[in-house]
C-alpha cells in the first residue's frame, strides 16, 4: 500500500484520523517515541498492528487517550483506583502508562489476553489532536519492525514500515527518546514493569511504596506472562550484535580499542570519543542521562549505516534515575549478553613509554631482571603488518604499490605513503592500532597464563595508539633535551641535525610526564636509573 507522509497541519491530521476510523494504521509522533496507532476498540484494526510490525500477539499494547475524561467516555476500565488518579494528576500528560483492570470493551488483542490494560495520556500536542480528531482511543506500540530500535523520527518509521501502513505524521524528533514508564496499580504495592522518562524515585514521591519487577533488569522466567510491552522479547536491536560492557571509562576505551577495526562500532559518551579508535556514535555527556535517552535509539539505528559493522559495544549505564531505563533498553538490545571487564583481566598491565633517547629500553631490561614480563610494541607492530585483514585494509587505503612481489607489506614504501601528511598518518593508525592492540592483548593473556601478574607494555606511542587505556599504571622515562640528543647521536651514529630532527618529530618530555603515574628521569648513570626503577617497583607493589 502507499504510505502517506503527512504534516502536522489540521487537514493532514483529519486525513490521518479518517484512516484510523476506517481501520487503518498511522504512525503518530509522541514525546516518547513514534507510535503505530490503530482503533483500540476494534479487534481487526489492532490485529493489523501485529501483522505490520511482525510483533508476537502475546505482547500487550498501550491505549492512548487525549484527556483523562476519555477513560470514562470510552469505558476503558472496570475501576480507576485512587493510586492511578494520583499518578494521573502528577504525571499526565506525560511519559507514564498506568495499568488498570480493563473493561469488557477492550479487545483481547490489545491486552495479550490479560485482564488489565495500560492507559497513557501523551503530552505531544499532535498525538492528542489526532486522538481527539479520530474520536477514538488509540492502541499504539512503537512504530517499528518488531525487535528493531524504536523510532524517534518520522523517517525511522518510514524506513521500517513504508508500504505496510496508511500514513505517518511527521511531528519532528521525539523529546524523551525512550518509551513510557509502565506501572501497574493492579498489585499491592504498585509495581514498575518498564522504566522510562518518569523514574522510580519520582513515582515513590507520589505513592510512597512502589516495587520494581524483576523483569526490568532480567529476563522473564520461562512461562511467565508479559504484563507490559518490552518485557518478554529481545528489543531495540540494530542488525549488528550489541554488547553491553561493564567497566570504568579507561577500561572501556582500552577494551574497544583492541577489537577488530572494520567490523566494530562504539556507542560512547562525548568524554570517551577522543580516546576510541573506531567508528563512534555519541550518546551525549556521561552525566547527562536525558541526552543519552534522547539519543539512544537513533544511535543504535545509525550503527547499521556503517558498512561492514557486525558488532556494537556500549558502556553500561548507572541504574539510578533515568539510567535504569537506559540499562533496561540496552540489556534487551544486547539480548542480555554483557561483558564485565573485571572478569576478563587477571594481571596488572604497566605501560612504559617516553621520548627517544630517554633510556626506556634500559628501564625495560631492569624490570625484566626484577621478574616483570615485557611486551615490545615495535615487535608487535611488525606482526600486525603480517595480518591478512590488516594488509587488505592497507592496500585499500594506500594502493598495491606498498606490497612486495610476494604480497607482503614493504614497510619502507608504506612509510613513504603513510607519513606524507597528517591525514594519511591517521589512516595508517586507524587500520594498524586496533590490530596491534589485539595482538598485544593476546600476548598479555598468554603471559598471564604462564604465571606473570605484572606485565609491561613497552610502547613509544602508548598514548597516540590508545594503548594507555589498557594500562593500569604508566611509567614515563624522560631525560633532558641535551642528554637525549647526545645519546641518539652516539647510538645511531648520526649528525646533530639528524638527531634534532627526530626529536622534534616527537612529543616533548612534559607530554609524557603529565600523563604518567610514575616518572623516571634518566640524566645520570645506570646505577641511578636502577635505583629509581626499583623505587617505582616498590610503589607499584604497595598499591597492589
């Protein structure tokens, strides 16, 4: 069928209302997400919702009204309890669905054969105008294909349901971005079945005692009925596989940076984005849960627009306030699959870095003498250039001229292409750094299995590669400019000008000192260097 894309003008609302009165379906804007509306009093119309969405028929729907008086006008419930009236007074119009005992006029298709019905009075003026114009209560789940991220724009609805429904009204982007909070007053005390824009804390302020269904944070038990939408089935998922990752900001960045480059996308907070070397989609600032809710479903949909992405990683939100609603949606988008970074690491990783000529290699030798395992980033980088996927991506970016006759990478030629300007260097790093970190991580885990509790990652570009996000502690080795200059000239048998040029291409000592947990200043002899290093080791062990 043709799907009309309508405006919010009164004549278009009249057109949409006529479609609804004739038993059709309309995508309507609400402050939460776009809803797929049908006449809530018609079994046939409601059944067509399930067909259009591909939605299981035992998943109940929510009935939308334009005013509190509609409850009595359409005889929607057997009883309007006092607790429900209190909630309505405080939160309607708004993102709250109240489940009450249903009347016999509500078709079983609306309630999934339950004896109760969810009622909501949306705050979006277009939704209320449409309900009023149609002169019908409207059953309206989210206007998307079942299981996919809920729609927060008219375009999202068209992307999923064009040709399946009669019309979509474009009312702009949804304000809240998450479906309504669902609370049932059919239990004592009332119980939240789905968190949303109205938080558990707000509900308790009005009613006092309010319980929380186990199904908010966990799967329904086998055979347990879904009393609310969003409880029973996997929801909100893009085509790519979603993983919810538990861990602090640093651990999250380190983990995702070690994942395959071409197939990974990351939903992240604005503060973390600069440290992640993958395709990123911002959820907003870490402390701004309202922005995260507003952006979540759009971000999940955007992940599918990245070519080749098969995996999406998302940081686990706090479960306080609106964070509980975010967690509820994300745990279902991930099919209840989470990665707890505390469970994935059984060793302490120490980053070792510093500018050329500072003596980092000597410190690595001292650490090995003291029982620390070390992994050399330069050696890992050579292995990365032997990785078939890495070779393929480098050829796509820089051309086949970077290859030797046997198909291996010619490092000299690659350097000529990759370091000719800042953009090409960034392209090289985007391709190689995730592979380097993957290989390095495999070495760390191998050494941990061999019994090493403390592992040192010796990496001159520790910060530039994002490897610092993997590290528990960081040691920077520095020295004065004059000392480094003399060492490089002697070590590499080069002129003062050549040594000066190499040093100028690196970050200054202050860069490393400002980012490190420990700083070793190597301006003296080997004995002094050893003394400083052993002091750092003692401090590391004391902290563990």
